[in-house]
């Protein structure tokens, strides 16, 4: 695999999944704290109260990041640390992120910061959450505080992480916080998230006149029909509309896909929440486009489903999440984005896999994850050979963490976390990633801290 000299390697986490310290430093509950307390919503009623205790161990964690040799580390800010109450700013909460970003910079690691990775403050939820258009202004207050305090030490900003998950899994399917099952709410929530994205980009560029790059991260999954039948082709179109186009079209074309508006209209009785000027704001030009890629989708027709599709059988090898390992379909996705949507620089802001890791004699031999990593890094290399302009790759995740509704049952990390002792243990995949980075930097004559691979 080949990467040019400017290619950036990174790893990623998010606040609720790793920080812990749920009631320290002035933080108040988020919707995930609330959701975890509802019996049956999260595996074994796990929660993020302690998680990886990163809030107290961030300096140790930064040393692991440094040893990996990555150029950049992507983390998210917990909104309830910054505004624990409506209109009440908490300097102590901000100071944690200032220390974190400053320490990363000191070690030569560029901070890439996500403003929203799903932990909406409970006070905002109690006033309607993202369904309430006022959420856009609450988010702007939050973004303004973050830009004012952190822009000088941040290398790049991401407004939102995976609004599909926050919007559709949270408000339509009910499997993520806040656990609602209402498509009308979900479509409004997504609209307000996307609107707050556009307004935050405009704020950073116009009001702050910042040179820092800013973008959005969408989770995208190329969808394929099970057969070439008319029915399955229709199913694939609708699944693609629900998962991909509902987000890509507004961000890059300034419009929602009409076929999906029609399909949703059984539940969304009016689209009058889309105000004049909204779509122009949503499609405000960014500096880059972030993509989280894990798997592909394969669907077949189902008359019983509102959107006429359901998952189809696949004989592909699977990760521990039951997701198809599909590096070639990843290439299809990127080519389609280039053809139909954007020429912005692309960053793969998440890519990785969960497996049932076993700690034996102080080591984790996660050869399946190593293979997954190799396949997807090779795909990025191949795509860049085609001129697809992928400028960076963030491996998900730095460490095992709270995996949302799966609790601590699913491990995505390249560092194994013993949740009883909080010990961090390098898996084979961490050594492999460090090796890739070290070889890349040696080839280009760049300084590296990447660890020599332990045999």
C-alpha cells in the first residue's frame, strides 16, 4: 500500500464512550445517561458512568496515541460539560478539553474535534431536543463557545458525527437515545442537525474568520439489491435513500430527495419545518468531507416494510457485529461520491471492526481485525491511485469502549481495555497500525514515534 507524504493517519474516539466522570467537573446528564437507565435499552444496562475513565487518564492515553505514531487524534466534546444548564456556560468543562488539546499538540499530535457525537444535554431534550427548531440556536451557543476557546489549538472541526444515527436510530428506530419511534420527529431532528451544521460552518468562517478546516461526518453504506428484479432494485433505491441520499443530497445539492419525501409523507404530513434559506445554509461549502465506513448493505423487497426493503442473506465474511467485510464496495462508494456529489478532500473519519477479543498471556491476537485493517488501508491506497483524493484515515477505535446499545459487549479498540482495572493493552492490530505508519514515515523521511513491532 502506498500513501503520499501529506497523507494523515489518525485514530478516533467519542466523549460518552470513553470519558466517564459522568458527574464531575460540572457535567450534567445527557440523553445517553437517561437512555442507559431504561431497562432493556442497553446490553446488561451498561452505561458510560466510568467507561474508560479517560477524563482522569487522558495523559496516559495520549502516550499510547504517541506510540502509535499517528499524526492526528479525533475526539468529541461533551456538550453537557460545556453547557450543563440552558444558557449556563461551564469553564471547568471547557478547561478539560483545553488541557487535552494542548497536551496533544505538545506531543506533535493534531487535535481533530467533533462538536456533536450524540450526547445531547438532558435540559435540551426536555425542551424537545433536536425536534425543536430552537435546538439550532442552542447548538450555535455551544459551537461559539468551543470555537472561541479552542480554535487556536484545534487542527480541524467536525460539526456532527453520523446524523443518520442520531436522527434515525434515535428518533425513528428507537435503538439509540432518546429512544423515540416517530419518523415525523426523526425527519425534523435530522433537518435541525443539518441546519445547525451549516450555521456552524458559516459561524467559524464568517464571524471567527478562522482558517481552521471544518466539515461534517456522515456514515455511508453502499446498498446493493439481492437480485436484478424490479422489486429488489426498488428496495435498494429506497434503502439507499434512507441511509445515504437523505443526508448527501441536502449537504451537497441543497435539496432532499423527492422520492424519499414522497415515501416519508405517510408519516411526515407537512414539510413546512423547512424554512426559506434553510437548504442554502445546509449546503454551505465545507473544507473537507468526513466519511465513516464499516460495511455495505444488501437488501431485498419486502411489502411488509414501509419503505419496501429488508436485509438479505449475504455469504460475505462478517465482523463481530455481523457486518459484511466489504472493501471493494467501499471503493464503489467513494467513486460514486466523486461522480455524483463532491470534489472536496475526503477523510475516512472512522473505519474499523469489532471482534470477540481474548486476552491471553498479556496479548490479544486479533488477526481478523489486522486483516480488516489491511484490506481497508489497501482500498484507500488503491482509490488514491485512481485520483480519489482521500487525504487521511482514522482508525476506529483507539480503545475498547462503551459501544452504545451494545454496552461493553462489543470491542472495536486496537487497545484492549480491562474494564475492572482500566489497564490498556496493545492488541496485534495496534502493533500492525504502528508498523504501517512507521513504514510510511520512513519511506518519506518523516519523523515517527511509531512503535517497533513486537514479535
